[in-house]
C-alpha cells in the first residue's frame, strides 16, 4: 500500500521529552495542520524505525500513545490510519496570551469510599515541612514576609506557567495565571467575575454539585448535558445551541470526568472547541487530577489547543501533596478576566500564602515533586488494578464497570435497582461510607456510585467491597 509521506523529524537528544513522545507530538502536529489527512495510512513501525534510524520499540511506543489518545486507529491486516472521525478545526492566528473577554446520626467510620483524595501516607509531607522551615531560617526570609501580588508570587506563577507549557502543551505566561487557595476558590472567582444573572452555563450530568452551586451563586442558570462513555455529549450541546440557547460557558472535567471517570473522546474535544469558537462561549476546564493518569501520558487539556479562543483552566496542587494544602491555580487566555479575578481576590483574600508557595516552589525545583509523582502513579495504578480484581471477585455478577485509565476512583453501576438510602444506612452501621447517586444527578436519577480507593488500604478495600457485595 502506497504511503505518500515521509516524516521529517528533528530528534532532540538533549530534550527532557522522551523520543517516543517527540515522535507522537510531531505526528499530532501534522494531523492538526492538515498535512496528514483523515484516513491517511501511516508507515509500518519497522519502516519508520529504519527511516528515523531508531529502535523499532520506540516507534511502537509512539504509535501506542497515538492510538490511546485516538489520533490513530488500526485495521486488521491493513495498517494504521489517521482517525477519520476527527473534525477539522477552524484556522486562524489566535493570540492566546493577550486577547480580552469580557439526617442521619453520625457514626465513627473506618472505611470511606467517598472523596477520591490521595493517600497522605505516601505524600511528601516531611519534605514540605523541611522546605517551609528552611525558608523561615533563610537570611532572605524578610523579603517574603510582606505583601505579594494578589495573583500570587511572580516566581511561583512563572514556575506554574513553565510546567503547563512543557507538560500540558499550553502557551501561557505568569500574566495568565492567578494562584488561589485550591481549585474551588478558583471556580468561585471565575464565576463571580465572568457570569451575570441569567447567563447559561452548560454542565455535565452526572457531574460536580459544588460547581453547580458556585454557578448558581453567581446568578447563572444551568443547562444539563448528559454524559456517556465518551464524556459530555457534545452533539446534545450542539442541538441546544442550534435551537437558539445562548450559552455563556461550558463547564467540563474532560480528563477524568467527575464522577464517572471517563475521558472526553478526541472527536468530542475537537467538536467542543469548534462550538466554543463558533458560538463564543468559554470553556471552563477543571483538570482536578491531571497527574494521576496510567496510560502513556495524561491527555492534553482542551486549553492547550491554540485554536481555542476562550478558555479558563483550573488546576490544583492539593491532589499532588495533600487536600489540606490549599494551593490551586486559575489560567485564562484573557488578561482582562485575570485582572478582574485579581481585583476580587484582593477584596476577599488580599494575597495567597506566599511562604507556602515558596515551599512548594522549592519542592518543584529540587525535583521532589517529580520523584513523588513517579512513585505515586505506580502506587495508585497498582491499587487501581487490585480494586479491579476485588470488583471481579465479589461483584462480577452484580455490577458493571469500566477500568479507568486514571484518577483515584471507579464508577460502578449495579445491574438491578437499589434503594440507595437504605443501603447507605446499612453500610454506615458497618462503618462504611459512600456518596449516594442522588448527589451527582442534576434533576435526574443516577444509578451508579463513585468508589474511591485513594486513601484506603488494600485490606480495607477488600473488607469494604466484600461487605458491599453482601448488601446489594
């Protein structure tokens, strides 16, 4: 079969990015530029390895990344092709940096499947405490004891910008970033500064109730969009837009959807970007656990696509280190919005915790965070796989589930109707805590629960799942 192109790739041996990822990103760039069109067949791994004078296993790894991220598809005995389901993005020179916008009694619980928090036992708490003490003992400590910018320290914002650009494909600088006390504060600030009474925000359903409350608090109305195994149903959103509903913003957890854990498919990602540009709504992307992805690499945020004209990106350090560490960040390609956020932030919280920011900065710069994440990803992947084993062992004929490719939870759906309130009472009596499905549905009935495993030991996991099995 004729393959009419040859990949021209300048491999940078000194780059921190692995060679197989350099290859994958070069092919993605060719697809997005139109050089590689939908349905185009790619060279075989052996041929491409010969052309690039690389080990074939490197090419295999690159293709596996592209297959897992849905840029490529395979056909038996025919080859590997560019995915034919990818919509063409709008072209244009977009300046992504400077453009403006305008009951029950309480029980003592010993097993909790709620939350989805990381395990504090493996978090670098001692290292953080050490860095904090070193800052207080340094000769220059007086320089950070005064007021900082309401957006956060410049040095810390620059480090976050560098991380976002290098690891998440974004194109931002410190002026695009506001450091916040966790991601929920970031969401509140954006809602208050961007929304007015009567504005419509499209939300995922099932989804994140605290975000809904935040939007409503700002006066917004909510438009529920259903979620399936490919994430938010973008076609449903499109029909609403075509019917004249004016949407101000779309809130999406595209990487690991909350609560179902599914990833927004590539086809839908690109379609959502098209719709955002066409109908001038802002995509508010909450990437709450970006780092905990178990495939080849985390999926790049929607906000990394230079074609996207209006975005707000929210991330957090709390999932990396500890929920008690309230450091998040808000990023936008509209400086006017960042300025408004800073003005409001200054009223309610004149600045962030500059000393803690410096301590976290030190952990980043000395490599502690990078080493911890390498350890944590392996740890949580092992725990995810163990949870899958337990679900199959005790609940195989009672539930259905898909193994998540990241995050710290499973979404499980019982095969029969369950009285969740009654089940919750029985579980609490046995010292087990869940969040019932009604918590996640927006004016709909949801028959599924989020089973979080991050903070639970393996013995607790088995005890909890075994008990759960006996009660349903």
